[in-house]
C-alpha cells in the first residue's frame, strides 16, 4: 500500500510544473533512462516497443510511396562534410570528432554523422549516370549525433534514432513534388497513427535547414502550449548536386544536375506523444502505437476459475489486439495505477462476479469511463473501443490545439497572450528577418511556419507595421 | 547486346579466384558498395532488403523466447570500458576514439561501441535490485565499430550492423541454459531460414570472447572450404557482475551477484549466404530471405495482351509470394542474367504462346530446371516450389559441407588435406594451447570449435601425441 501511494505521488501535476511532469512520466512509465554520458539516453523496453510500432507503420508508408531502405556509414571524413559550404557551417559546431582508430592517430579526422546528406551525395555521384537511374528514392533508419548543450529525453539528446530520406530527381518540379509529398506522408501519419494534428507549412529563410533552398515542417502543439517541430522536409534544388558533381545524361544526351530532397523524423515524436496526450495519471497512448492495447487484470485472482478465465480471455483477444495479462501478486489497485501510468488504452477487469454474469468491465484510459460488456461480444467491442479511443484522442488534441491558437494584430496582443496562456499565435509578417529577430527577443517566440492555409488577419506586419506578406504561426518551442 | 555480354563476363569463376568471385557478386548483385572511408560499406537497397527480412525473422524468434529490444547509447566513456580488465584488453586496440564535441575537447575521451557489455552492465547495476527484477532478457539491433586493418564487405568491415543480446540471471545454471538456448536459436535460424547447416560447439579458451567464461559458436563452411564463424553466445558467469557491482537481493534477503550472457550475429550472415549458396551465375537466395521470390518476365512484351496478362499474374501471385514484374525495355535475355545474378529463386516467363495454352514457364534458380505449369494451379505450384528450393538449398549445402569434412589422425594427414582440398578437419586435441598455436603456425588452420557432438577418432592429440581430451573441428577461417 505504501509503495502504491509512492507511485501515484511520484507524478508532479502538469499544471504545477510541466517539465517535471514530463521527466516523471518518462521515468515512471519506463520509457527511458540516462546513461553515464551526459545527454545520451537509454531507450528502455517499453519506450523501444513504441518506437518499433511507430517505425513499422511509417516504414510501410515510405515503401508504399516507392522508397527503398539503405544503410550508409556512420562516419563522415572532414573533407566530405566540408564540400557544401552552408551545410558544414550549420553542422560542424555540433559534431563529435573521431581522431584515433585504436592507438593510431587518423590522418584526417572523421565525424559521427549529424545527418547524412554528404554521404548520400557522394554515393549518388557514383551511381547516377543516366536519366534511367532516376529518381533515386532512398531512406535510412539509423542514429545520429549532435553535441547538444541542453538535453531532454526524446526531445533533444546527443544521440537520437531517426529516419532520413534522401532523394534525387531529374527535374526541379519532381524534387518539389517529392518534398511536399513526404511532408504530407508525415502529417497523415501523425494524424492517423499518433492522433496528433499538425500545422503544415514552410519555414522562413532564417529557420531553413543548412544547405536547403526551402524547408517545410509539421508543427504540433503540446499540452503546455509550447510548439514542437515534429518533422521536416527539405528541397535542396541543385545546390548539393553542384557541390558534389551529381550529373546525369538526359534523353537528349545532355549533362544535367540532379535535384534533391531530404526529410526526417525522429524519436522526438515519442516526446510529442507524451506531451500531446498525457495527463496527471501518466502516459496516454493512441491504440495504434500502444505496445499493450488491453491489459487484463484478474480481480480476486486467488478465487477458483478467475485466472483460468482471464487467460482464456487473453488468448481470445489476441486475435484482435495486443494483450497482456498481469497475474502477478501485486494488488489490483497497484496494477490499475501502473497501467494508467503506462498509458494502456483499455483495462479489462474480470472477477468472480463477472464470471457468474458472463461479463467483464472495460475501463478507457482516455476518459476513465467504465462499461460492462458481455463476453459474447467482447472481441467486437474491443475493436470498436480501440478505434473510438484513437479517434477521441485526435479530436481532443485538435480541440485543445484550436483553443490554444490565438490571433495577434499588435505586439501588445502578441506579448500579452503569451504571458497569459501560451499557444500558437497567428500574426502577419512583412517577410524581413529583422522582425523575426525582434519578435524573438521580445517574446521568446519563433516563427514556426508560414502555413499552407493562409488567412488574412490584417494588412500590416505585427512587428514593424509595414505591408504584410504572410500569415505566420509563432510560438515558444521545444 | 554488348552490355549483356559485359554483365555475364564480369563474374570471375569461383574455381578460378574465389575472393574475386565474392567481390564480383557483392558488386554485380547490387548488395553493397564502398564509401570514401576505408572499410566502411554502403548497404544498397537489395542488400538491405535481405537484411530486413533476416532481421524480421530473427527478431520474431527472440521475442518468442521472451526477449525485449532496447537501445543503448553508441558511446562508451573510456573509464567505463576499462571496468572489466579482460574485456578492455580485447577491445581497446580496435576502437574509434572521440576526443572533441564540436570545437570543445572532451574531458574524458569516449569510444564508439565495439560491443555493449559495459553499457548493459552499467544499466543493469542501476535497474536490478531484487530477485523479482530477474531475469533481464534484453537485445538490441544497432551498428558497432571495430577498427579493422583488412576489410571485406559483409565479412569484416569497420562498421557493421548486428544484434547483441545481453541477459542477467539469478543463477549460474539459468545463465548457462540461456547461453545454450540462444546458440540453438541461431543454429535453427540458419538451418530453417538461411538454409545454412552449422556445427555447434564450444570455443577453446584461446578463442573465447574477451571477458567470457565460456564462448559457444555456430560454424559454417563456405564454398571454397573455408570456415565462417556465424554467431556466438557467451556465458560471463559473475565476472562482469563483480566488476560492475550488479547485485540483487534473493528470497532469503541475501545479496547475490547476477550471472550474465551475451550473444550476437551480424551482417556477416549475408556473407555466409553469398558464399554457401552462390554459383558462377551469381547470388542464389533461399526463398525465405529473398526480397524478390518470383520475377515475372514477359516474352515479346510488345505483343498484344502479354503485359496485361503478366500484370494480372503478378497481382494474383502477390498473395503467396514477393513478386516483381520487370516490364522495362531491356531484352529478355538481359533480364534473365540480371535476376540470376540477383539470386531470385523463381523466374516466371510468360509469352503469347503461353497465354494461348493457359500456361507459364517456371525456371528454378538453384537447379536451372524448367517446368511448364498451367495457370490454373500456378499459385499452389509457386508455394510448393519455393519450399522445394528452400529445402534443396539446405540439403545441397549440408552435402557439400559433409563432403568437405575430413578426418586427420596425424599432422601429415592434416596438412596434406588442407593443401589438397580445404574444409573442416576433425582431429583430436590434448587441450593445450601450445598445440593450437603449433597447428595454426603449420597449417594456418584454427580450432573452430569443440563440437557438442563428439566423435572418437583416436586416443591421442593430432599435434603432440599426448592423450586427447576432445575432438575438435579445425579449419582455415574468414
């Protein structure tokens, strides 16, 4: 009983201290732990199982859109990293440098990949000769390293797992189509699998990826009103192709440069899941990425027939869901708290009285609603309920996001809103970086994106008052 | 026509130059390429698709035996690597050292993991308290780095992909059971999925993993008669537990050290697939890990109805196999060579005459046998044929291995055999390392393992003539 109390007490209320709530959930739900090395996390079995489900479903979408997986080396020689000027400037300050192989100093130092554009470009320059070789639609799942000063599990770590797509096309039009297509693959995936609604749009020049001609982003809003960049898609034009000499012979036998894209998402998405759906009892998982979708908890399990029935239910339900039976000797109440903490979508309680009545009790994690269900229709009801929970989480997140999306016509409104209740601020912008800089200095908010869905809020820039070019989403961000 | 000739000419006969044949197959079957950095390979889409199929099926076997996946950091601080004396001696000479994060020199240098025992031990010392926390059955899929002087794609590369299982148990008996269980998971996997028969047994003390109490191995025999260590499983006893202070409270409230194991296989298995099954036309893939199991090649595809029928067949067959339709404008002969090179198990030819007769022609990659099959029973026949090919590859490999397994009672026989026709040599051994060293010096053969299935060949050690303790498999190895 004391231990149970401890478990529940251990979560800080999110309203009281959101960062501490986040850390508590990561730890108490057994998602990740720290290693001895600062900023490097250990992804524990429960956290990794979420990643595997996420990866499997995203990978299927990549393959459906014609992409192939490859594996590139983790090391980049310094001279290779330096081939594209903007790119090296963006990444060199935060890479880990290898200087020795065993006892031998290396002739040239090599870095652990922070991203793999340079490796893919080098490879493409070797394997692309003719228009028949195009497009190349490659992706890789791997880990990358960026030497970060401030780190938080899943959100910003020195090493993280991700996927990076890298494609090469014959024309600028095709590259632009690919860039936008993959952004929509991400947005659809977030909506349909993670139950996270996102804003899609273009980054301003200031926020562009190092070396990109255009960067597009999906932006989501966390429970605390802060924004999270959840995935990006870049159009490189022929900039990298020129730096790496990636040319092909077209149908008219003329040499042409290829046009390239890259796009990535990472374990950061697990941070988004925690901060979009979680509550003061812990994690809340969308059924599609829940390692356990239904936990079966026997009540008075020492009584005859209870465990047998629970096991039978588990076996039957395995046809329609990922099920776990917890028949350990912990108290039922302790188990309730534990699986709430782990965000399991449905708790199934089965005790002697239920068996008598040929029924079970189902409890939804998202709403805490209880329902009594006949065993005769259990499988069908579980399937429906998982779908209902998935939909409800999406609707709830969309509603919260909409409620926390504000409009500002003046800097006073802008500042006041952020200091009252954080969220997305929609405001007009002249297109000048000086205004972005000024807004950031005043409010700590950055431009999240120029959304594809533009709205007319006023005629003038919220900052300088000059004629506005775009409506922009602003926010304080992770 | 010139290009087609070139493709076929490009493979060296394996009897003429086996290493060159291997390199040709890796390159011509589009499995892997080299990166700019010596010893680091690029795994290309076709090679990576094989790895994905292998990984998926092996991972399922790990999960069936109760293991969970995790992800540990790729970096190990030097002080952590040094905690277990034998282990650091074994690995320090071949690790890559990171000395700078961005522009800042690190206070302590860190290495890129060559293997992760130290990281798992550190983690286990934090998360294991009570007997209730045991066993811990963890596995991870990742890449590791060993600074090798001589490298060959898949067989020995500076960076390679692998899985490493790391487990902790309450008793020495349980750890030993786990070590042997996982060795058999590997052996069964090789037999049932890769169609590779292996010898199972224990490594001699000399060949043990750095820090292990006992190392077990699966050894396979390549086409050229050289052996390949294809997977290993180690029992660490409580050596690492003592070095890392991993203790738990047992049921009697006494502190006890855990007993640990680790086990690993890698992309080296792709090297084994190439060298066990391949032939002078290229790769030969066991159906279970073939990214394309059936390639549909339309004959006279410009004629009316041919492509439509080919597409319809492809769609139907997708229910029972991984199918590709090649409707490019290359000649049929060129396509035949290309998919032979890629080791696709079944070629399906469909032309105007076949359509008239409601039939197709199937050609097996393993035997080159042709058969004419009615379209009415095509799906059933394809399923059968894939199974037949899978079985035939295993039987063929077992037969070849058995034919190349020799017995030596004297060093003269031993040497003569290896100089005539290489293979496994079964010979008795006294148990002294001096004899292992002498045999290696004379013949370049190493002890592959002390097989579980012992045979009595003679009473005395093949090298020194003293009383023999074990029958050992010897061979020159990759």
